[in-house]
């Protein structure tokens, strides 16, 4: 079956809106007129005016999101969209030549997962972008440092690449989408869409945004979302007992996880797949596929997790471990050893990981597999070894 090139795939347009009854109809009409667009979804974010009714009359599908905040609104819209390629635009752009947004649609290409709309406003010095977002990217996510408009809220992306339900609910939502696409291994680019006369912002607005966005960047840096995790294990039960909290937390943050299993007990593997199925950045394969592993081009390094037994010469996992260690293309930063037996307590940890983000996923999977869990343990412990 021939794959459809990205540039030929249909597009859903998402328009978050709060009290935009006066402008929303023109935005909807302009977007719906584009050839590639086959639906416009307006997310009514608690409007007190007729935004929803006007949007419906203009031909949009309306989704209600009562929880205030841009992140909550766009997350609801992205989930509701019926196409993988989704464009996010603002509801107050009625004075702008929206037809230029088609440039983002036309810029889609294989390997690219997100295209930002690069716009100019001579009245707007873009302090957030120049003094916070761009320096943060240079320091924390250098693979994105070449972007001129990383903070642009006008973009199109392939929603199948990321876990939509995990997008942050605050000001940093657009940045979160971009970082998740980048961590997933897809390219991020931008295209000039001309001039937009932006509404002036006061110092208080920028101050509040600065606190939110800086906090977001610091959290993402600490989570190391661009580091890939490779797990070598005898079976799914070993993964659930030894490292599921760690890898589930990494996947929730947007990081890539590769699990290679020597044994494939159907029921246990099915439970593990179900536990992680919400995360497009996770793959579970047979151990034989581990020798072909290569990190994505956007990866900042590789963390390998394996049971203690993997270091033994006769272990079925040892050849895969040796391949990873001997491949110069793979920047293996650390080897973490988990218990051989999924039912055992964690090792007396050279290094421990807080698994709060993945704890419930781990608990549920262990319960379904009929394995014990110490309800007092909020961490997974590992012995650290050179590889």
C-alpha cells in the first residue's frame, strides 16, 4: 500500500476561542477555504458570548472545554481532531491575510513533524522569544537553536507523534508540543507567513508568562526528554517489576522508550503494551531487533536498563548489550541494572528514580500480571555500571 506524502494529507484546523464572537466567523471561513483543510474545530474555552453559536453557523465543529487556559483548550482540540495533521491558529486573526497559512501546509515533508509560522510585527520586539525562549533552547535543547520563531503559536504538526493527553495546560503548551515532536525524533522547521499586527502586551503579562515558561523549561531539562531509553529484559514481568515506573514517567514527559524482550509471554506482553499504548514514543519488540537499534537523530544520548543477569556471559541478553556497547553510533551514557526477579525489592540503589509520574501505570500493570508491589515505594533503584 502506497503511503500518502505528508503534503497531500488532509488537515484539521484547531481554533481555541474565548469570547471571540466578533472575529471567529471570518477565521473559520478563511481556513475552511484552503484545499487541504477538511474540518475546522473551534474549542469554546468558557465563553460568555455567542462564540460557540457563531462558530457552528460558520460551519465549524465546536468542542467545549470549560477549564480555562490555552493548554487545556488546544489539548481538547487536538484530541477531537479527526486528522493526524493539525494546524493551530488564533481566533482573533480576522484582520490578517490568513491565506498565507497555506505555506505551513505546503511545507510539510517526510521526516518533518512540525512547522512553525514565522511572522513579523514591527511594533512587537518579541521579548519572550529573544530573551527567554531562544536562550533556553540554546542551553537546554540545542537541536532547536536555529529557529527564529520557536514561541510562535501558529503551527501545523503531526499529532500521531506525541501523547496529546499529556500536553501541559498553561502558557507553555505550544512549546510543549514542539519539544515533544523534537524528542520523538521528527524535524521541526518554520516558514515565513508575513506580518501580523499583534495586540500590545503590558509588562505584567510578560512577567507572568516568564515565570510559567521558565519553570516549564527547567522541568523539561531535568526530565531529559531527548535522552532515549533502551530496556533489555527477559520478559514483560521483569520490565513491570524493575523499571516500568521509570520508563512510563519518561514516556509521559515525551521521551522515547525502546523495550526489547527475550521472552514474549502473550498475556504479560499484552498487559505491558496496554499500559504504554497511550504513548507513541514507546515501542516494544523482540530481543532480536535490539542489534538494529539506532537512536533518532534528535537524541541527546542513550540510557540502557537491563537486569543484573545481562552481564553474565551465558545470558541471552549479553549479545545485545555487547552490540550496544560496541557501536560508535550509539552514545550510551549509562547502564542501569535492575533486579533479575520482578518480585524482588529494588536494588540497594547506586541511583534511584522518582517514579511519581509513572507510579500508577506500574501499579496497575503489576496487579494485572498478579505480581506484588510495595505500596510504600515511590522510587525505583538501580545499580549503575559502565557499559
